[in-house]
C-alpha cells in the first residue's frame, strides 16, 4: 500500500480539525452567547462581531495545519530526515501525525476552556428557561439500517472471538495460553459495552444549550457518531485477532481505519447548522429575533 494513502488520511484529518472546524465554529459564537443572555448579545454587538471573526485563534489554527501537513509532506518526499531505515515510512508518518494532532488538540482544549471561562465571567446568566421534555428513542433520530448494521457487526465480531477461542482450545493453539490475548478480548468487550451504553443514553439525555443552537440535528449527530464509534472496538478486536491468531501486523490498516472513523465523525459535525440564521447578511438583532 502506498504511503500516499497514509499521508492523505492524516492530512485530511488535520485539515478538518485545524481549518474547517475552526471556520465552522465561528457560527456558534452568537447562539452560544444568546442562549446564555440574548439581551447582552444585542447590547454588545461589537464584541460579538469581533468574537465571530475568529481573530488570532483562527490564524493560529491555520498556521498549525500548514506546519503539520508541511512536515508530513516533507517526510513523504524525504525532504526531512534522515530517519532510521529500520522504521517504515508509514510508521514515521503515523507517529508524526499523532504528535501534531495531540499537541494541537491540547492547545485547542486550553483555548476552549479560556473561551467558556470568558463567557461565564462576562456574560451574565439570564432568566432560566425550562424545556418541554418528551420521551425520546433512537428511532426518532437514526434510520433502522444504521442500527441493524452496527448491531449485526457487533454480534458477528464477538461471535468470531468466541469461535476462535474455542477452536484454539481444541487445537491447542498458543494464543489461547497468552494472557495478552484474553486481556485484549476483555478490553474489546468492555469498550463495546461502553459505546453501546453511550448510544443508548444519547436519545434520553437532558437538553443542553447545544440543542438550543442546533435543534433536533444535535441529537441526530450525536447518535450517528455514537453508532459510528461503536465500530472502533470492532476494528481494534480485528487487529488483535490478526496479531494473535493469524500472526499478522494490522497496525497500519487498523490505525488508518480508526482515523477514518474520526474523519467521518468530523464531517458529520461540520454538516450541522444552527437553527437560527447566522450568515453575514444578518445583523445581530435580526439573528437574535429570528
């Protein structure tokens, strides 16, 4: 498999996380402030407009994306190095991409905390609103084929673990005597249960300000992503089966598949739009009164 595929997956994820996501996040500034106190947002239109522009944070994200993708491209074209010849180039790309993503996500988290702290400090809380609650189920937000496909794959995957374990005992295979094999199986089971519980809780959680911003689209997004991420334990389990049962090294393909799940989740998030209009042709007051 060409290392251009690895580069394309990592570059796409970096571009989504540090270019498209920051640009899209600007449209949530006004709804977030207005959900806390619409009168304050209307009285401080200059502050809201400045925050919506993105400012230095947006350009910092662009710069980080350019540095990250540039470094990956430099490694791919062998302009950066040399590296240990014993380490495959795909592994160098993977480690480098992980480093940039983790460091960038950490800085992003700090900025997010500072943003919410600023909102709590400067925007007084308006009168508390009460949402009308009604029973919600997964079928309200997610089509039946999505749910059936994920549940079927989960059952088949766990069934494969059981079948291979029984075959290993019958044949006297070495992998059934390896504690790491059973530890991996336990982790897969635990992760599968946790993700299934999260998917079951999403339709029933209490509404938040995100529901005010996005309406029913927020819960639909959460449920789609939670079902999508239920595939992550299956990928990890398949990697462990390949390693212990068939003596394969699926680390590269498994890593790319897991990052592809994250890319799909980010694309789903970028498709979200606030319920109220938030384009530049709307003034703050018209958007607040929409």
